[in-house]
């Protein structure tokens, strides 16, 4: 499950427990509920930090749940999970505030995508990798996964290694690839660095809807696949 806590101007969404934080229907419903609460309480000068307990940020979709009903139902259940995960990405891209992922454990497949659906990714150096496992387990990428990965990993060689090499990327290499903002020595220092960055961003007191519309324009291909539309806003501060 997940918890949501507000500390001053920062919202902390935490995937709780020591499991792999796999995205099944219950966890995804919980995350969407938390994001809806964050959106409803957004004001100029707020930000979201997402993190997780344990050795995993998230190990992706709950494939055990998809397989539980037997082989004939696996494809339908997998499609259901992907359909449930899609609005989480849309919620993050349309959230009216800066977003930061503090990745202190392994982030694989949909877990990787959850991380890069934030504006900033900070990552722990040791025992922590980013890994798109689809090639290794025999799955293709959904269209909105592909669009987000293309948008967030601009270097063609890095994108090849992540998507066509199923490379397990550690924090310092992820920084060099431009996927991650900074690498940190421990889970605690990763979250603390995310808090400091959040405080810097909230100090700018940007108009949340303007921020969200600019973000959607940056990731226009992904937003089109997610059903998000971009609109021009004028909210002068002068």
C-alpha cells in the first residue's frame, strides 16, 4: 500500500512495507487516490516527493496476480494492469506542482516508468538499479511506456542500452545518461536530498496549472497517448 503525508509545502507519497511494491489493482488504486488528494490540496509553492520502503522502489507490475487465473487469462489480466497503470502516469504528468522521485531501491519495468514520470529522479548509489526488464521476460513496451522513455532518455545510445540491452543501470551511470539528477550514499540521504530540492522548488511559488501545462507540452507524444490535452494559460505574476 502507500501513505501520504504533508510536511509543510511538501507532500510525501511513500510505498510502504518491505515487499517489491508490485503494481496490482489494490496498490494502483491507493496511489491514484493519494495523487487525487495531492491535486485537490495543491497551492502555489507545493511539491510532491515519492519514495518507498525496503530494497525495491517498485519491481513493476504484479505479474503473479496476472498469472494467478491461469494461462488463458494472463494476457487479459496483464492488459488490465497496464490500463490501470496508465492513469497513474497521466496523473503525475498533469499534477500542478513539481514532482521528485527519491529512488532508494530497485526500480524495474513499470517501477522505472513510475520514477521517470516525475520531473526529477534522485537515486541511491548502492544496491539500487534502474532496469527495463521487458526484453528479458519476453514482453514488448506499451505505446505510452515507449513515448515516456523516448522523452526522458534523450541519448540514443543510452536509450538502446536501456530498452534493447535490458541494462541494469546504477545511479552514477544513470546520472551520466541524463536519467537521474543526482546519486546519494544511502536511502536517508536520497530522501533528504529530495527534500532539499523540493524546498528549493516550492520557494519559487509557481502557478501549478501553468507548470502542469508546460510539462504536458514537453512530453506531448506521451500525453497524447495518455489522453491528456494541452491548453494555453495566462497567469501573469508581474
